[in-house]
């Protein structure tokens, strides 16, 4: 893989992917496509890509994948492309209930545009950031990839649609398509709408922490470096032409336990404000990762406490931006 397109590279996971690729691979060039979607502050996205901007092997295209046609993408990107890591999306379950159309545009039409570009340009490898949310109401935990999908949010449905678009392009045009179902990702750079970021910011500001439900919901928190490792191995995977693979941690943590772990890292008690459970939220997420282990040599190693500490250190280093974003 020499020339890689990474969509959503100014976001949390995409920027961590770029950082690891530049730190561990030589002779690669990365084209990042991102539109600084207003879902959260552009200041945070600028911070995410700050260190790459001066790298001559990093090329940034400011573009909306929902409205940029494959022909326009062809004009913007002249160099042959070896791999596309399609990470860009409107993320977040709750806001998708308020504004489902923008999720369709970015996540479904955007994925369609990228796949069509891949077909026209003969790109052979396409890695797609899907989500554990596609399992939805399925209560047969831990989830395996062949479980029934019962999504309960527009966001989750767009991710399922992306997987199926990939299946079509893989069958019709021989593009190897790997859909990675990511489970609640955390670590330096984590989005400000996600629990760990929100809680730590509130604790540092001395503000109440908003907890939806009674704290019994649980998530399979997965550290971003482990996720990035899975994505990079998927970018190099060359055995079969279509796979869907869980990228989780195979360990669930309740919201209550998470708050206690965060309090320990911050050495400060949280003031909890309990609100009703939110529509679209799942009770529990839990990944069976045996397929990822087998196909990608994936082996998540980060303990929650250590990962939270890394997030906390990143937050403190950048608090001038993050406290006001
Ligand atoms: N963070 C998680 O816990 C998690 C879990 C499951 C799946 N995912 C998926 O992983 C991917 C990355 O998530 P993240 O947490 O890094 O989110 P993020 O919002 O930090 O990153 C997404 C990036 O995509 C860009 N983007 C959005 N719409 C775009 C458009 N129309 N055109 C161009 N760029 C656009 C945004 O500006 C942003 O920089 C997403 O596809 C998300 O659905 C994330």
C-alpha cells in the first residue's frame, strides 16, 4: 500500500489511523478527504491533523463526500490509489433521530460515491468503518458477525446500508470490501459527544455529569490504537473478497463502572445528573472477536484504566482548546 485515501481523516479514528501509519510505515502517501462536518468543533479537527499538515506525504482535500461526484473525485485525485479506508461518516446515534436525512446523505450516498470512484479507478481494496449499532435489539450476546441485525436508529441503518453497498461492489466489480463493525472507541482524540470525553470535561469544569438511565447500560469499550491496528491489518488483508468483522474488546463495562473508573483517573468525584434513557440507545454491546483474531491477527490489549489515563493526559495537554470547544 503506497497511496492510501482516508476519508474522515480529521476526525477521531481517522486521525489516529493517519498518525500510526506515518509512524510505522515508510514510503506511503496519504490523501485525506474531510469536510470538517459541523457535528463538533472544527478546532478539535484542526488539532487532530495539526502534526501532519507539514508532512509532504500528506495531502488534504476539503470536500463533502455526499455531494462530490465520482467524476469530481477523479479530477481531485490524480495519483493511482492502492487502498481506501472509508472512515468518514456522520456519527452519533441520538442526533440521527433528529436529522436522519443528513445521515443518509453522508453515510449512504457518501459511501456510494466512494465505491463508484473505486470502481472507476480500479481500486482493489476498500475498508469501511461500520458499527456495532447494526446489531441493535439482537439480545444474543456476545454478537457474532452472522447474527440477525435489528438496528433501532437511522445511524445504525446507514451503516448496515454501507455494508450492503460494499457487498454489491465486491460481487459486481471485484473490489475487496472489509466492513469493520467498531465497538465504542475511546482514547486520545475521542469525539466530544461520547461519554468518556463528556464526563471528563464536565468533571474538570466542576459541572454535573449527565447520565442517561440508571447506569446499568454497558458498552464494549475499545481503545483506539487497538482499533487502528485492526483497520491497518484489514487494509493488508488479501484472502477473500468480502468480509464483515467485529472490532471490539470482548469485555463490557457498565456506565456506573465507567464513572467510577473516570473518577479514579481524575482523582475527583463526579456530580451525577440522571436523565431518562434515550431513544436509539442500546442496553448492552458485546463483541465476539474470534473472527478478527483469526483473519486479522487482531488482539486488543489496552486495559480500560490505562486507556482512560491516556485520554485524560491528552485532554489536559490540549485543555485550552477542548474546554472551550
Ligand atoms: N467512535 C466510535 O465509537 C465509533 C463506533 C462505531 C463506528 N464508528 C465509525 O467510525 C467512523 C469514525 O468515527 P469517529 O468517532 O472518528 O467520528 P468523527 O466524527 O470524529 O470522524 C468522522 C469524520 O468524518 C468527517 N465527515 C463527516 N461527514 C462527512 C462528509 N459528508 N464528507 C467528508 N467528511 C465527512 C467529519 O468531519 C469527521 O472528521 C465513523 O464512520 C463512525 O460511524 C465510530
